[in-house]
């Protein structure tokens, strides 16, 4: 947990809390194989709703995969060899990484 702000006031012997408590969970995922010839697996530790976005190094969005569960397979076989960036959205947070395609 991360505490964003905390203000304590003492009015009439009452202490109040004003602020927010960040309880966002991190995305726990295994991405393999990396280096890939085509199919890349995403296995999430928690079953939830996620979105995987795949980008070229130039920033062009190539794929969007919606997940309602704990795993997905992204097919890169139609793309040329190189490095690709993925972004995973879920649990109110974002995780990014790279995939190397042979």
C-alpha cells in the first residue's frame, strides 16, 4: 500500500483522515518464450480482465488482445524479426516490456 497524502485534524477531540490510500495491485505475469518465433504466452498470476497492446519500436499499434481470465497467446508470426513493445493494462495499473521476434 502507498499513502498518497495524510492530513490529521484535531477538532473537538476527533482525529480525521483526509487523503487517499493507493491499493493498486501490480500485474504479475510470465511472458514466454522471449525470444520467440511467433507465439508468445502471457500467464497471469491472478484471473482478471486485462488488455495487451503490442507496438512496433516506431510506436505503431499492431495488436490489441482483450483477456478475461489468466492467460493469452499473442501471435507475432506475421511480423518481421525485431523488437516489439507490449503494454498490459489491468488492476488499474500498466506494465510494459519487450518481445524479441526471430
